[in-house]
């Protein structure tokens, strides 16, 4: 009887962990649908590597700087490490962010 109760508790705990773990992993990805580009950039946080693709097709890859109400700063631009760029949020078409593998 005790062995059955112990086994049932172990299986229940394992199932709970398996159900909760994917939810925790999903929370690690700041690129969630349903929010604005500004919200996603704010969740990413400053200093993280990011690539912003603009409506005109040009893209900027570097480190995320400050995120304001109407604009975002990207620092250490790839190929132009000594430069920063200020981008209007309304011009951002896509945000690329490495979310799997070595960061």
C-alpha cells in the first residue's frame, strides 16, 4: 500500500514538472506574439545581441541600447562597432534574436 502511494506521488510530481517546464522555457523567449515591437525590445533588455530589420529592408545588428516610447538605440553595430544608431520604432518590421543554443 505504501509503495503504491509513493509511486503515485512520484508520478504526479514528475507530470507536474513536465507540464510546468515548457511554460518556464516559453517565458525565456521575449519574442512573444500579441505585444508591440517596443514591448518585445523592452523584454529583451539592454546589452543583448539583436538585429532589427526595417521596413525598407535595411537591417542593423548590434547590442540593444535604450528603448524609448518612439525610438530604440542599437549600439556596437556589426561592421561599425564604433557607431550607434537611433531607429524609429514605427520603422521596425522585424526583431531577430538568438533564443536557442549558446548565447
